[in-house]
């Protein structure tokens, strides 16, 4: 018996009209729909008059459900995977299932559609390529540490627009941490309630965005972006100069250790750059 198929179905990120005919057909024809929250997916399929079996698959049960789901796929069934909103597995559950299906030789396909990160990027006015999507930032002290690591990577040569999802309850704290690490004048944007009636895209510096949301409490789904390091940022050039000088007298390992202490960057980041320079 031929194996079945796992179909990743993109769903609307806010406006229920933003779904393709192929996606609706996939939801209608599948043997079952795997979803994060049955309440959310029920609203969508009822809107389009679709009746199907919904199976909850989320962070807390995905691993334990793998054997039974793979068995159904091996038996020839077609399963549709959706998230609460947008494209499945992008900052949502499903990656472990997709990986397991691929390893088991099961066909995996998709019906592409909405994605909040890409939509916000297109509307932000920030450089679209390259960009780096980072999901939700950590909470508390770990958040600032993760930002510091990204800033260190910029000083080692990274230049990209950075994108996160964030809770409206934590947005103001996150904007403050971003200012502390990347500077108050870094260009940024916040997309709120994208594709919905109260859609809003606020653009400005990190300082201006922080002031705006301190005065206007954020609500709804949030996508946060900051632009790449400005061209006059000499961090990458300064790091290379220090490393080249150190490499002329020391091994790669010793040069990296020495310079990491000077520039206050993670040793691993500095070592990687030192290794690249040593090969030129």
C-alpha cells in the first residue's frame, strides 16, 4: 500500500479571507486536520462550511503523538497540519512531525500562504534582504543576553534585518532591551494586528517606538523588526583590524582569546572570524 501524505496548510493570520482554494480543498479532503488549538481551527473551518476531524498537536503532545500519526500516514491517510495562524512550523509546533515523516519516507507537501514575519518585513520599509527571523525572544535576563549575542555577531560582520514575534505585554520591556544593546537610533518597526481591521505599522527609531508604546499600550498580535547595523558602524572593521594584528604574532586560538577580551565579544564568535581571516 502506498504511504499517505502530510500537507502543511497555511491559514490566515487575521483576515479569514486570506486563504487559498487549494488550502480549503486540503482541509476538506484530508482524513484529519492536526491543529494547535481546536477552538481556533473550528472557527476557520466552520466559516467555510468544512466538517472534518480535528486532532490537537501542540508543543506538549507532539512527540507522544508521533507513532500514531506516522502509522496513519503509513496506512495511506492524508493528514493536514495547520497552526493557529499563518504558515505551520514557523515558530509553531509541527517541526518534529515533519522531520519524522521525512525520515520515514512519507511525502510532505504544502499549500503556501500567509506569514506574519514576511508580511511585516514587506510593510516595514526596512531592507528586505537579508533578513533573520528569530521567533519569540527569551524572557527576562536571557532576552538581553540573546540580543547582546546578536550585536556581537553584527560586530563580526552580520548585516541583516532582524525579526521577532512578541507578546504585547512584553513589547515595552523588549524595546528597552533593544535600545540598551543596539542603540536608541537603530531604525525599527512594529506591525500590529496585520491584515485585520485595526492593522498598524509603526516605523521609527527604537527610541521613538518605545515612546509611542509607552504612551499607547500595545494590543493584539505583534511583529517586531530592527534594521541592519548602519554602514558607519565600524564594529566589524575594528574587529578585523584587531584580529589581523593579533594573527601576525599569535596562533588563531590565542589571537581570538586576546581580541575577545579587548572587544568584549563571545570567544566563539571571535574565533570563527579569526579562522576565516587566517585562511585569506
